[in-house]
């Protein structure tokens, strides 16, 4: 496929244009694992402003999203009771005030209560530690979305 089309498809996995261009530029790939390796390498090389663009493409945990991937990934949150959803909303705001970006976590296969517990734990991190964790979480989310994009079984992969 033409590179602009590949970039547009990759942007459905991660909203950083630099990441999408880097992954598209390394084509062709022999396997999904090779795509994962390139995606991880591109993510590791992203400057902070591009990481912010990637984070901006993710809705808050526990909010209704128009994005099909986010809805699928946060399916475990939809069963959460009102108290968990209210706590997620409040602590999401606290997280954003503390770190300046959305709380990003691999939500696939996790309940609302589990995601709340992770959020509360991560609020104790210093900004540098949290930024490192965010990159790891984004790598996991990218892999899930890439697996789905390439028609591989996304399952509840990490």
C-alpha cells in the first residue's frame, strides 16, 4: 500500500504522526513480531512533544468514547458500579493536574476497580517515573491495536 495510506492506518493505533511515519518507513515487515519491534523502537525514539500527541489520542479511563478501539479496550470498565466510575473520574482529574496528561494504562482485560487501583498507585510516582511507565503502557496498547489492524488474534494481549 502507498505510504500515506499506511500512515493513516497506523494513526488509528497511535496518534503520534512521527510514530506512524517511522513505522511506515520501515516497511515491508516479514511478521507481526517485526512490526511490534519497529513500533517499540519508534516509540522509544519519540520526543516528548510527540508522546504528548500520542497521549492526546486516548480518552480518559471510564468515559464514553466515540473511538471503537477505546470502547473495546475499556470494556471491563463498563461493568463498574457508580462509585468506581465516580472515583475514576475524580482521580483522573487529579492525575491530569499532577502529570499534565491523561492517565494512560492498558485497559484491555482489566476491570474498573483494577484500573482505579493502578491509577492510585501511579499517582505516587515522580514525573520521570510516570513518563517511563506511560511509554510502556502505550507500547502495550499499540501492540494490541497493531495486532487487530493486521488481523492477528488480539485476544487480551499485553
